[in-house]
């Protein structure tokens, strides 16, 4: 599992290092179906990340699957969603990278 930690935001989470085709499709389906591409990119990647989420530790957002983005008003929560979404999207891109032949 890949582990991501941001002490300033108080969040730690894990995502699989290797994912099955089904998991890839679950991520993509959620990330690209959320709001039918009308939602912000960060919301889409947040929703996609939830399909792959392993461990989660965050005092401010104890259960990310129950986070209501439409009613939460804490700017720190927006920072957490922003950071986690970026880490998840980057992780997915890195999984797709094919190493060059030497």
C-alpha cells in the first residue's frame, strides 16, 4: 500500500500499490461520472479515491465516505479534499507509467 501523510492537515491514508482492472475502472467510473464532468476536478478525484481507499486517519474528517461536501463549511476540509484528490490522481497516473527499457 502506498501511504500518504500530511502532518499540517492532519491526514494519513493509503491506496493500493497495484490495482486490478476492476479497481481501475471503479476509480475511473467514479472520477469521471461524478456530476457527469460538471463537478470540479477535485470533487471527481475525491469520489474516485473513495473506491480505492485503504486506511484513513483524520480527526477533522473521521469518515471520508460520510463527508458531505455540500454542507461542510470548514476551509480546512477543503484543503484536505484538495490535497487528497491531488495525491490520488497523481498516484493513479504513476501506476499507469510504463518504465522505459534500459
